């Protein structure tokens, strides 16, 4: 029984070490400065020109963005801007939910 326990511990340690040394894929990012604060957003995303108000942050959370608070920075990918414009023209309220689900809009805290 002791041998089996030691083998199990050894396998667990090996798996843990392998997981720690395997590089995790990371998407490309860019750093932007808004109102004197640094934010890291996805490469190619367009940052808002102001920090989120409480109302904007709440809207992003209700749209499905995991976390967003007053003072965070909202961003969107260029293809999202086109869809938002079309949705506003057509009165489509569910567009932001779809964009959040697709990862085309987001919200980040200062780094």
C-alpha cells in the first residue's frame, strides 16, 4: 500500500511540475493609457476614450462581460463597432450579449 501511495504522489508531483513548466498560450495584448492609468487590452481592440461610469459598467455586466466596475476601461474589437452601429440603427438590444459571448467586447481594470 505504501508503494502505491508513493507512486501516486510521484505521478501527481510530475504532473504538477509539467503543468508549471509548460508555457500557457496567451493572446497578444497592447497597453493603453487612459486618464493616466495603464490598461492591458487585446491586440487590435479599440479602447474607450474614458473610464467606465457605473451605468456603463453595469450595462457591460448585464451584457455578459464577467467583471466590470466603475473606473475600469471598456474595449471592443473593430468588427464589434460595425455590429453595434447596425444594432443601434435596427433597435437590436441583444447585440452586446452576443458580442460579449464572442469575446469581441470587454472590460479591464488598471494594471
